[in-house]
């Protein structure tokens, strides 16, 4: 296994914050300066992709995101690192808010030249945590993306000539993307992100070798790049990062998905993946190498050269 992947570049994504509060980890970044500082540090440590949220809630907010709250940090970041590959999130579905509004910040950031990848969450699932009785809380959320929404994400990224950051929270998400790919209709620039879920979370397959094998079996016959992430767990500590590296896949780590007994920094989590890469003789991909592996259609993003309208 080691010899077959030796020399294959490893893409590392740093997922900086998500919904993780500072009460859980005081180093989690939310201000513009914090996001820029940690994104640059993670890239210097080996991350090729950077994902972050703003403090606007995914669930229970207005159902739309303020582009300025997202873009202000990324404008500063791209001035320091114009090679950065930045991936956004979007608000959850709610009644009365159409998909165009939920996705408007992504479209505007693509037109401004801030992103080379848009978000594609092609499916629905329940988000809840386990309560003290050992069952999932009734106060969870439904993350809803119907087939029409999912097709909108794909086709909007095609129109904008950006790649796709493809979330897979459940197997049905992957079936949608594989169907697009096998029909020859998936735009270039996509990476499939297997979001495994710890037992304390209501979504996702467990972060085990057999679960990863099941996803890879679904993808047989495709050439799509993929990575693993483990929500509610330690991606390196639970072993799923190493399983992905051994199989030629890629890895996402960071304070968004991380849960464990430690209080690490984003940079430390990236460094742990770099150490695993060295074990399997996989060089860590630069952003430019990652863009080539992903076949991103608009990289570098040429921030400042595009119309902000």
C-alpha cells in the first residue's frame, strides 16, 4: 500500500472554525485578522485549501449570508496569499428563502474573483447531538437540499466556471454526484469530501476503514479526487486520516470538525497530517499543485482583476 501511493501529492484542507465556540477552544478564529493569520499559518504548515465560516449561523439565521462579512477577510488573505484556494459554506434551507438567495454570496464572491470553488451540498440529513439518555436530541435541525437545489449548485458552478467543493454527509449525497459524473455532465474542478460522523452526531457513516471502503466502492469507475474529515472526532487520532492517505486520498482537519480531549490549534492539526504524509512518503501539495490535481477551471482567482458587480 505504501509503495503504491509514495510520491502522490496529498491535499490538506484546513477547516478553521465552523460552529466551534471560543468556549470550547479559545484559539478558534472569527475576526478577519484571526482568520487571515491562521489561514496563512496553516498554508505555511502545508494546507492547500482553506475553509471557514463567519459568525452568521448556518441554522436559525436569516437564511442568507452577508457577502461583506465573508469577503472582507478573504480580500485581505488573497493580498497576502494570492495562491489560496478558499471554500465557503452557505445557510440552511428555511421556508420563504429561495435557493438563489441562499447561494447569492457564493455567486458574488466568484464574480469578484475570491473563490475558485463553490459549495455543492447535494442532499439532506438530520443534524442533532446525543443527549444524556443516549438518544439523539429532539432539538436538532434538518439540513435540506432537494434535487432541484442540488442541480442548481452544480449548474451555477458550471456557469461561473468554478470548481465544486462537494460535501458528502450521507451516501445519497454521493449517489447524486456519481450519477452526474457517469452521465458526463459534472463540471471540472470537483473534490468529494467524505464527512464521517462520530457516534454522538446523528449524521454520517462512522470513521472506519469499512465505511471508507463503502464510499470508495460507490465511486468505482470515476476519477474524482476525494478527502476525509471526521466530525465530532479527531481525524488523525481515530485513524481515518491515515486510512485515506494509504489509499491515495486527501484529508481535511481543523477546529470545525475536531472534537477530543485536547485543545489543539488549527496549525497543530495540519502539522499532524503532514507527519502522516511523511510516513507514507507522500509530498504535501501546494495550492498550485492542488489546483492542478483538482483541474480547477479558474485558478489562480485573479482577485482585483474582476468586476465586483
